[in-house]
C-alpha cells in the first residue's frame, strides 16, 4: 500500500483531493460523535459494527471472542475486521477504540481509490492522468463506501482487499509471474475472512486466469494449483476454528438470515430491495455496458462480472436491512474502472484530449450525482446518518444503567450494538444475532417486519418475545413489541417504567440488580406502537 501511494506523492491533484477527502471524513467523524451527559466524548460506529466491537472488546480483555463472556455464539460475519478491532482494543479504551476504527476507515477508502488507479493502468497500459483523476474522484465521492468504512463495517476492508486481488490477477495475466497469482490468492483469502461471501469474487478471478492457461503449460498449471491451495487454507482453517470454538460449521448469522426463507421469498425480497439501487445507478450502468458493445474485450467482461455477481447475490440472499448497498459497495470502485475503461477510445484520441476529458468528466459527474443524490443531506451534514441519533440515545441509556444497575443485571435489546458495547452487562439479543435459539426459528413472512421494498427483512424477521422477555426476564428491556408480537399487558405487571437523568427505562420490578433508591421518577404509562418495525 505504501509503495502504491508513494508513486503518486508528487501529483498535486491526488494530494489535494486526498487532503480534502480526509478533511471531510474527519468532519463526518466529528459530526457523528457526541458529548454525553457525563461530559465525556463518545464515538459511534454503525450498530452492527458495534456488535463486532463488543466481541473484539471481550476478546482483548481475555473473555474470549464472545458477545457475552462464557456464551459461545458466532454472532459476527466479519472475523478479520473483528480481529482488527480487537487489536485496537488492546491499546485503547472503549471510546477511543471506536475512534481508531473510524480513522482506519479513512485509509481503507483512500487505499481503494489508489488501487483503482493502479488497476486501470495495469489494464490499459496507459498513464493517462485524466482517467486516473476521474477514477480517484469517483471512488472518493461514492458516499456508501465512505459511510460504511467510517462507520466501522467491514465494507471498506473488503473493498481494498477485493481491489488488490483483482489488480494482482491482472498483473499475473500480463506477466505470468507466479508471485502475482499467489498474492491474488492471499488477498482473496483475507477477503474471505473479512466476509465469507467474498469467495464468489475469488471464483471470478480464478476463472479469469484459468482461461489464459494452456493445458500444455505445466508451470502455469502448477502456479494455478498453488494459488488455489493458498486460498483454500483460509476457509478450511476458519471452519475448523468455528467448529472447535463455537461448535458449529456455519456462523449463527447464516442460520439467522438464510435458514427457513424459501428461495422464492428471498428472490422477491431481493428484487424489491435492489430495484432502487438499479434506478439510482441506471445512467452509469447503461453508459458502461455500451462500452462492451462498442469494443468488446475479455477484460471488460471480467470487470463487469464483479458487479453482476454482486447484484445477483444480493437478490439471492433476499436483500439487506439497510438501503445503503452494503453488499454491493465493495465492487463499485471496480465498476468505476469498467466505466472509465469503456471510454478508452475517447481517451486515446490525443487530438482532442482536453475536450474528451471534459466529456468523460461530465458523464462521471452525472453518474455519481445519480448514485449519491439520496444521501446529499448526510454528505453535507444537514442530517445525521442512519442510526446515529438512536446511537446517541443508547449511549445515554448505557450511562444511566451503569449508574443504577449492578454488574449482575441483564439487558434485553433489539439494537444489539451501541448499548451492549458501552455497558458491561450480559445482554439478550431479541433478534437472534447472538442467540442460537432465535436464529433457528421460522422467519416471520407475514409482512409485519417489512421495509425498503422487502416483505420480510433478513436478520430481523425471527423473534420470540415470550422466550426473550417473559422467560429470560432481562433486568432492562428496550421495548415490548416487534412485528406481530407484543407482551405489553404482561410487562405492565412485571416491569416498571421509570425516568433517570431524563432517560425513560423499563426495569424488572423489584429486581435486586437495580439500585431503586437512586430512582426518583416512576411513570405509569407503558407505550405501545402497533406499526411495522424497522431498524
């Protein structure tokens, strides 16, 4: 990575653009931070990333790679990112560990942007600075990549690893040097650890290099086999670790999101979810694909295949809870390369170089505007990104519960990230990410848990409030309804609604784990909302 950046250190455009991006990213981090009622500065990741942070924190403190110490459930799907978080957590306290993860996200985005330039150069054998500038601009401007990276999800890590793997595959095809195929396999192996479904991207790259290998070329075949063995080590070792450590061959998140949902339901869900993305991106999709028909090439099809397989995969798994295109985002920089590569004939026309640059730049601006316009208020800090305001509330709840409950208290949550991370109490995950019983339930496909074009949202459509609340009886409960279930009537007899430091809390009546003497305000009314739920 350092070698890549050093080659561009004298380019004023890249330096200035990179500095401007860093300034914006730091402003984003500041915008999503919070000085709480205890006069301490708190930082936030996306709620799912905070789940990973809780695993990481427990691991760094000697409590194992667990959500609750002593409970071995693999409630994360991003082992490599979680281990990076754990390494950071060894050296920093909880608040500043979160900040460090956000700052790391800046480098993931910048690194991905630089790799797009390297990949374009390797593809075209061109040093056309105009194309590189546009690529750099597009990658840094694509908001979902920055959002997910700065909010601590594995998306940025996956983007840089997949980009590096693709670059190595192209270099291998050009030089047939074994080191590039082995580096490609290593990058995709790490990408697999970042998120297991990245194996589909590795498959595309192996197919790409396989079509160049001749049966009579024993050296190339040997290199291919060695590369396959290298990447094969990663899923084998993780599966062995998973079985030994968690007692399962598949992560709990796989069971939660996919088991029980029929293929037809998933495809219907997935199409409803993906359609807005295709509408937002229609301009860049049409103009890019036109480049294949104008001048077909295997390399163009190779780049396009990463985008197509991501769309198909997103539909196949039935969508995603958030329409910020988390699954698609890691390959969008590759699609930007495909977009610019489609204009290679225009860039090669030296007689009208300036005019051609302005023409392609205009296309790029129109394309990125369509993809980013829905997020404009977030980009310009007019509104908070999704989940941030809720995160602030959960920080205040954590502060309150820390003051009025003992370490033996338990908390019951639908948002399983921010509150459990900032509060050292055993937690009960009502939506099953870290609960094997909930993960193995049948999903609710009634339409009561539906948003973003989906009729049943994966990862949020399995729940049993009778079990999670009435049987387990957590000391604190976030709310008493979800989807088509509610236990409000029962809760009115078993929980007290109180206010502490202006924070409303539902606490188990007469619990010995609550310091009732500190509580001055008791409220009688329980709130209940019968509308569809969303996170």
